[in-house]
DNA sequence: AGCGATCGTTCTCTATTCGTTCTCCATTAG
DNA sequence: CTAATGGAGAACGAATAGAGAACGATCGCT
C-alpha cells in the first residue's frame, strides 16, 4: 500500500507538472524528464499509482495520465487569516494556503479562516480552530455562516432567517442573539469543516 | 526500558526527518546522515526502537525502511473506526484510511478514530468528530489521551497522573472524573488533531 | 485508402537496492 | 573479568528498478 521511492518521485513530478502544463505528458516525455530509457519500466510505476488511486488515466483520449482530483497535497485552499472585523472576505489577498482533506470540503469554492473568540465554543468551535468555509451567498436556517454585518464586521454564527429579520445566534451562554434587518447581513460562506491542532 | 544514547539520537533524527521529508529514509541514507558505515549496526538500533514501540515498521512492502512516519508519504492515515469499548487500538485491522493534512499530525505514528459520545463536548470535541491520535504510551498531565481501562474499555479523556492514581477527566458537566490505579490504565495514544465535517 | 510515426500496453530478462542476519572486534563501566 | 554498548563487514534473499522487444491502436500525412 505505501508507495515505493520511484513511485513517490514520479507522483511528485506529476503534481508539479500538472500545474505548469495543461497537457498531460506522454510516457516518453516522462521518461526523458526522469532519466529513464524504457517506457515499459515507467509504465509499470504508473500502473502502480493507478492501482493505489493516486492517478487516473485520462479516459476517452488516449494520451497521458491525470492526477486524481482531491488527492495528494494538491488540495491546498486559500487561508484568509483570522476571521476579523470589517473585511470583505473575498477582498483579502490570498497569499497563504493550507492543506485541507477532501472530506472536509464542500462542493463549491472553499477557503479557510481561523476562528477568533469563543462565541461558538458550545458548538465545539474554539478560538484558534481552522474553519473550512464554502463560498455561498445563501444559507439554510441552522447552518453556521460567515456573515458580514453592516459592511463592517465579519462573524461566524448560526443563522436563522425570517421574512422581516435575520438572527445571528452565538453558541455561548451569556451572549445574546443578534438581530438585524435582512439588508444588513451579507452571507459570505457556510461552515463545512473544522480542523484543530493540539500542541 | 530506557533508550541508549545512540537509540535516542537516532529517534530524534527520525522525528526531525519526518517533518521535512515525506519519504522515509533508507538504512543507507540513515547511515550516511549519522556517520555510520554499516547498515547492520544501524539495523540493530532500529530493531531496539521497534521493540520499545517508538518506531513502527511500516509494514507492507520493502521500499526503504519506513520507520516512523508521520506517515511519511501519503496524507492518508489508518482509520480505526469509532472509539469503542473493549478493543485494543493496535489490534484493529486497518482496512480504511483517511486523509489528514500534515499540520494536524504529530511526529510519530498516527492514526484516526471517530469520536463516540459527548463526554468531551465542553472541550470542543463532539460526537462524530475525527480525532487524530499520535501513537504513544506515555502522556503529560493535561493532555487528552486514548486510554484502555482494565483492558476492557477505550475512552478519550483528559489525563491527570499522580503517583498513586490516574484520573481520566471528562469535559462535560454532569460527568465525574474517573479514578483508577496506574496499572489499570494503559495509554494508547495522545490527541494531536481534530477534524469535523458539517453536512 | 494507404502508410509511417506515435503512443500505450504487456511481456521477459537482468541489475540494483535494501532489509535482514550473522560473526567478529572495540570501548567502557561496574 | 564480565556485561553492555556500539560498530564493521560479509552474505543472503526478496523487492524494486530498468532495458528492450513486441503488439495494437490511433493520428496525421500524402
């Protein structure tokens, strides 16, 4: 089940390559890049990678292999820093990225925020946790959302929308739900995953 | 059984190496790094580390001794199912794996359990969460550990060890700390990361 | 259509690497 | 002295890696 040395090396090369070129390389090209002279030898490794699920061949057209989406370290998401007041999430330049396993991600565009404060601590969301957010502008009642309030403040709260008002509900005894007019609250994303590191 | 000087040095090197490189080193590479000339000599120390449980023998194929991976290669760690009563963690067959980003892993061997129950809910650990556990047999007070109690029951609790007794402390109002004799509690690992998926 | 070039695939055969075990030797501490 | 620790090197078997040949299938060309 673990990759051999060569397999690992080839996989790394494919990851790098996939970002720079649109077209998947042929076996001969790969051979040249890796210093091999025999397609057959290389193909043996590719086949092993396929069997392990790291790679799949581009079906349909017969040319090249493709990285399996959602595998490897290829799944880095933009890390937008601590959730903080007064910033449009989308406006933050995405300098950093952070690794997120596929099963924590939503279907749409995702990004990661670090949680600040204890307003959601009774929902198991602590200060310093990494929140995986799916970029959406609407939410269902009961979901935990990143909301921009009055264009000033960004918070992570459970949402309850009614025709005439929107409530942002913390999960912390001693904090009251916040009530706004619908126009005052802009949903910037919905919480789909959480990561925490101890130590 | 304490480690000898050399064993300790080798273990430290392996830990450090595991952080920087995904692929575990071969014996020859280790020899070069440690200034040894004989694989055989090194192997003797490795075998001692394995016997003490500090290092695992990445079974499977021989493609370089994969020793103590922070799992080196893949981002996938063995998933041992829900934490449940009466099972030796190590005894569970590791059929499944789960993706874990590098920043949630510890230095040593890690595996993943799914949390059952709400006994740690006030520590932000909820039913259904995925706990990343570093395989260790000792812990510091205050750490959250996977403990096997009387060989019967496995639980996730905060630990407090005293000379004459060991306390396993839940994080849930309404649940009392459990007190045992030191011999009754076997530490199977320490919590180093947490993942949760919404929806 | 015909044809050659390209490419993926499979096969066999050989070479290299690597883990493992073994024996023998050096140093140090009690 | 004896035991514990640490190292060197040879040898073995198995896993891994590579070369090269051969076979079809596809594509582009005249």
